[in-house]
C-alpha cells in the first residue's frame, strides 16, 4: 500500500509501527453526505484528521447574484435541505430588512409554527441518523414515521414535502387550510408519547450512553473560538438561543419556552450525549411553542397587498446591506446581502451553521477511535448541502 | 467500593435498558399497525396545493411570457406567431430537467392559464423526454385558419392535435387529470 | 451596549485608523484600517465590556472600486453585535486578477480560519499570515476565483471538459436512437428568436416591466 | 446414521465400504439441503422481523404471499452477478476465503443431534468439536479482509479476529456448566439426560447465568448486533466483505445465518432440552420408527425461537465500540461464566451430596 511510507516509532516499545491513512468518505455511510475526512490511524486510534469539503458545491452564492431576490428563495431551500422552512425564513427576513417591510401578524405566527415544525422534523432526522451511526436501525424508522406526519402537515399549505419555498419576502405564499391548526395540535399530542418511546429505546440505552458519553467533548472556549452555534453550542452548556435572546420574529417574544442546555448527565459537559440530548429536548420545547402559537394564532392576511406585486415586478431594494441571523436547527444561519439598486444583490453570502460547526471536527478527532469519529460527526449534525452551498 | 457498585449497576442498567428497549420493539412487532403503503398499488393522498407537473390551458394563454420571465431556472420556452389577435402556436415547453417546482410561474399569469397538478412521477429512461410540450394543439385552429385565409395570404394547413403518447406518458396523464378536475368542478 | 457606545469605546483605545460609525446603515458598521485590524479585534474580544466572544461571519464583497472585507462580531454574554469593515481600494492600473490582501484574524478568532479560506477560494482575497491558506471548496489546482464579477467559466479543468454539452447524460445505444420530438407542422418564420428568453440577462437588467403582448 | 448404513447394506445389499460412503453422502446432502432452505427462510424471516418491528411490510412482491420467494430470487440474482476481484487483491486467498468461512460453520453440524438417531457422528468431545471447528471461520474472515487490499476490510478482519478469539473464552466456559451436570461431552447424552431429568436450564439457578452468558457470547461469535463490529456498516462500510460481490458475497451472508443456526442448536441442545418436549410429556426419542423424526420438528421450533430473540435484539440495540466489546468479554462475561460453573458444581455437590 502506497500510503504506508511513513514509519513512526511507537513510544512504548522499540517496535516499528506504520501510520495508516484512511479516507473516511466522500462515499461513506456515516459522513452524512459527501464529506471527506482524511484520517491518520494508529490501529483503531486516530492520530490526525483533515477535513475536505466542497463535493456538493452548487454555486449558491453566485446564483444569488444572478437571480432576483424572490427567485433566490427556492435556492435557499436547497442549502440545508432538512430545514427548508427555516432557511426560507432567514432569507425572507433578510430581504424584508433590506426593504424595510414587515410581514403581517398572522404570517409571523404561521412562520413561527412552520419553522418549529420543521425544526422538529430536522431534529428527528438528526436523532434517527444518529441512531444509525451508532448502529441502532430501528429508531430511524420511528423518527421517519413522525417526520412523515410533519411533512404531510407542511405539504398542505406549501405544496411540497421537503423544499417548501413557502415563507417568502413579505409573508407567506398562501394561507393554511381551516383544519390545519387542529391537525397540528393533534400531531403535538401524538408526538409527546412517541418522544418518550424514543428515549426508552435509544437515549437511555446503556450501550448508546456508553458510545456517546465522554466522547467528543467540546469545551466552552472552543465553542466560541470556532464559532459553533446551535445545539453544538448549547450542548456545551452555553445558554444562548437567538429565538430567546434576539427574537427575530415578534411571536417569539410572546411565547414561553426554555432553552435546553447540556448538563453533563452521563459524563463530561459538552460530550456527544449532551448535544444529542439538547436536540431531543428542543423538540419538546418546539412542541410547546407550537401549542402556544396555535392558541394565539391571529386572523388576517398572510401577505401584504403591496408585496404581492413582486411576483410580476422584481423587488428593487435601495442600495445598502443587511445581515440577518436566525436560529436554525443546526445553529445560527446568517444571510448577508449587499444591494446596489437593481433587481439582484451584488453579494449574497450565507453564513451556514454546519460550515462553522464542521470546522471543529479536525480538533475533535485526534485521540479517538474510528467508531467515535462516526459518533462525533453524527453529533455535530451537519448537512453537506449547507456546508458546501 | 464505588467501582464495585458501578460494576453491578452497569450490569443492571445494561440488562434493564435492553429489556425496556426490547419491550418497545416487541410492542411494535405485535400490535402497532403497519404505516407504509405499497406505492404503485396504493398511494398517500396528495393535497390539491401540491406542486407537480404543469398544465397549460392553451385557449386562455395570451403569450405574454411572464411565466418564463418569473422562472428562476429558465426552463419555460415559448414560441408563437401573432396574426393580429390570433395566435399560431409553435411551442410552449417546460424542461423538467431544469424545473425546480418553485411555483413562481403560477402567480404572475394575468389570465390564470398555467397551473400545477399533483402529477409527480417523472421518472424516465430517456432524458430527452424530460422536455414536455405543454401544447395540446399547435399551429392555427381551423376557424382561425379560415378567418386568416379570408383576409391574408394562405398559410400552412392547421395541424390536428398531436397523438398523445402511451398510458405511461406523463403529459397524457396530466391531461387526463385536468379533464377529470374540470368534470368534478362541473 | 449599542453600536455608538462600542464605537466610542474603540476610539478611546487610541488606536489610529478607526473610521466613523456608519449609523445610517441597517447594520451600523465601522470602517477599520487593515493595519490595526488585529489590535481592534483583540481589543473587542478581550475587553470585559465589549466581550465579543465570537466572530460570526467573514465576507468579502467586490465593488467597482475594490473590495470590502466585512466582519460580523457578536457578544453572547452582552447581547450586542458590531460590524467591522476593511476597505481595500483597487490601485490604478491593476488588472482584473488583482488580489487584495488583508491580515488574517485567525490568530484572534480561530473561527475565521475556514471563512477566510472560503473568501480566498471564491473571491481571491488574500489573508496574510493565515495558518492554513488553501482553497477550501474548489480543487487546489483551480484557476481563478468564481465569485469575481469578471470571472469567465472555464471550458476545461485539466483534461476534464466542463461545458454541459461535453458530458453526455448517459451513453446512448447506437441501435436505439432517442425518441424524436413529436412532429409539429412547420409554421411561418419565427418573429422572435427563442433565445431572448432562454438566456439570462445580466444582473440588474433583468425582467423589464410586463407588456401585454397578447393584446397588441 | 446406523439406520442408513443398515438400509444400504441390508435392503439394497451393497458392500460395506460403498454403503458407508453412500450413507454419508446421503446424510451430508440432506444436511446441506436443509441448511440452504433454512438460510433462505432465515433471511426472509430477518427481513420480515425487522420490517414489522419498524412498522413496515418488508418484501411483499416476489412470489405472492408476503414475498416468500424473495430469498431464492436474491440468491439467483447473486449467482449471476459479476464476480469482481479488486486490483491488487491476493486472488487465491480472495477466492477461497468464502469457502473456508462456510466450511468451518458447516462442519459443526455433523455433531448436532436433530432427533434420536438423526445425527451424522456422535463425537465423544462433541461440544468442543463444534466450538473448535466453528472457529475456523475466523481464518477465512482474516483471509478475506487481508486479501481484499482494502483498509476497511483489513479493519473488519482484525476486529473479527480479536472479537471471536476473546468470546471463545466465555462461551466455552459457560458451556462447562451443562457439561458438569450431564457429565459428558457427547451431544447425544444431553438429549437422553434431559429426557430423563428435565431441561438442564431448570436444574439449578446458576444455569440461567450460564445460558445468558453463552447467549451473549454466541451473538458475538456470529457477529450479530450489538457485536457486529467486523462488518459495522456505519463505520467500516461493510467490513471484511466490502470488496466482495456476487456469489462470494452471498456466502458471507449465508454464513452469518448458518452460524446463528449452529449456536442456536447448541443452546437448545445444551440448555433447552434438545429435541425433547417440556416435562417430557411425549417421549419423542422413544417413539416408533418414523415418529421419532418428530424430534427434528421440536428442535427446529426451539431453534427458531432462539433465532427470533437474536433478530429481535439486533433491531433493538445499538452497536458497541471495539474496546467496549473487549471489556464486556473479559470483565463481565468471563467472570460470570466462571461463577456459573463454580455455582453449578457447588450446587450439585451440595444437593446430591
């Protein structure tokens, strides 16, 4: 094997051992897409790692400079394709900030409910695929069962199952049907029972805890230094949530919810299990938000009359720039848009949470085993569509 | 003593959590209903808002190209010739290799002639077949033909409606769907 | 602290090269000289009142006169944020492949590492003293920086053809030619070239006001 | 076996050597047939159990009723698939590795008593013969992993070697407990003992520990979840058989199910009464000539019960890490196996005085 040129001396004896280079990905079941990690191995132990991304680069930022503000909405769907609703929301808020308009109140509440439903769906994927990473296949199917209900709910107003393109600058594409709210509440009731089931099956399983506790510990200063956000940040015990601390939608100020943080229940604070458990509890917080949102949902229009003409005449914001941060399931998604008149921005930058969270990986892997590498990548919960954009 | 207690609690915890997990899976095995559907034989309901393949009501269309301009991926191609108020259709095609089903072509239409159906099964073994012609007839209609012949130089004869493809042809499925919908609406 | 207080605080450090606060912008920003960038960053991070723990985002923007490098900083303990800008003007007579250079802030905020690599990769902005200065998304051997306004899409990468038509979608069987499109009667010559709608106008000049062609 | 030889010499009047060869050929042929049919059924069953645990249907199309013909169809498909050998692989080892893996497991069956008299050879050290011969499989796996010239395969092979060698200890030790009770290594004796004295599992409370330890260790021996490290799908792609395709690949798949059958047969014979019925309310072993074959059915039902538990566990539990597997083997299973053996010995000395 050509990769075995480098010989290293094992400190413990005078036996010569060889360093093994292992390519984890881009075609690998557990890299959650097309991530490639170049590992240097000493037996099962990783000694060094180097991330290689870019296999799913689809020129999203270049496209943003060539289409109108409205036309870019479906492209944001395809960044973090598991949380399209949240991406739409972030982009719409950015454009609204640039235009200086605000969505009607009903649209704001519906946006919140849809974004939280999508957050649950996204965390369900994180939960299910994390089970598969660790080797438990069944929780994945149970997670998809509930995700299917969410997709069916979101499909009714938006017309699509994954790439919703529903939240648009100025409001929503269309109003929900009359039974929708009742069905959402019915889903919430059902989901609570299922959630308890997930915990019995996977979260509290001794083998699962053994595989995830004390693995991939991220200290708080590293979180700040590497720009990690979302559940990765909260898993390390930092109580920060844009929804609570910088409410970007009015309803978030009015609903009551907790920000779950890691507590180091089964080991060190900031390990894989803490990050996993933060996601699990966030699903229940989202259910709380959805319930309050459904109770307080006001009537009215979902899109201003003035904004509706954007479908025929492209939006032309004044020259200027806007940066908007939103709490996505994977962390803080930021859109930075620079306009110089005209119908397209001259720069359209997406600060993707997965991109920043993934930059932690190289510092986490050395010293762990190959099975832990899979657990750590899974606990960061990356979506490569967003990393590479 | 701590480690001894840990040793035994590990065993108890391991066996206990395994037993609880097995109880859950056994309950699913025995009593929970099967939730998947056998797709081609049965299928889940699709809401009427679904964004599937397009359908064009050609009689209404005024050839304004607004849908083509609204398209973020430029997948709509329109060709027609105007004889005063009469339209001679040549082409109205949507390239489903490009289409991202974003629905932006629907709202700009001033006459509400383009719609999205619930048809989504686009799989084909021939990528060339992904460019769907939305027209149900091309050229001039016979009455328009006669009208034009009366006052202008003779044109090419009007074309009959092109024969639809087989049962599996997505376009004929969409056409059937629209006919059914019209019937239901009365 | 709001942006004005942050700006006063920055001014009070006595570092030169700190511009005025652009408070009229939607996100108020401060223009900083590249020479003091690192000191400003280090001050904002370490001072207990500013306490900018995180560098949220690094963006480069190409304008007609040069490049802006934009840093979005935010404080998680004090709930405030600030935008810093370094403006690198394009010198007279420089060609389109001119590469602006700013100091890398990766030594202050390690999170800048990947962001700066991405800006270099896509926009060709050099970050001096970067710990691992490589392309991040495109291959190392790639020529040019695709987000530049004057970037021309290459026809090949090494020996790989990049034009879409050069890559067959699938291998066609010679004996089974693709189904020809349905026959359509020939009409009068086209009055409008179809290419008007199949090519995209340049950014900014897109989609004129709708005209009701059907009623002419 | 003797019945077969008698049939060939007596009824057909053949010479003793020919009769012996023909008898063995018939016995092994029917065993192979049984194992093939079993493996196909077990694969179908695994898919069905997994599907129903996950609220799915599983295979439904091939063959009509619940896709019963899915496995034969898959086998047929695999047979016609291209046999790819990666460049740089050691061709000879790559070719023979699946055969060695399969032979090792298959050889164990010659000592299994399926019913009274339905046993190819009743070897004196039958229990340890099976344990020993089934370990040959490890050699095949290491050959497969090493010869593939793939790093993932190599990882899988090394994990398999470490795991199986470690888990031989607790499994063999746990089997000493029933051996102590019966006082013989002959598998046939276990059935006669249990026909007289009831199932060994009820003979003393320590036997439950021994059964549990053996069951867990045998899971590891068959590379079943939660010990499926050698082929850990999410870590090593497919472990030692990553590079295999077609029929050679299917041998590795079959091997897993056949070794499940083998360890379940041992579990049933040594702990759960073999082919005898509970409380021996129908003395299967001493029925009239054709009816003693009923024992085969009894044993198969028991075996499938054990196999169902193995499948059920697989679809419930996550996978362990390699160091946790070693900890489990050496720190948990081995001491408890020794404890069960010692407890059994003390119990029987004390009770039977």
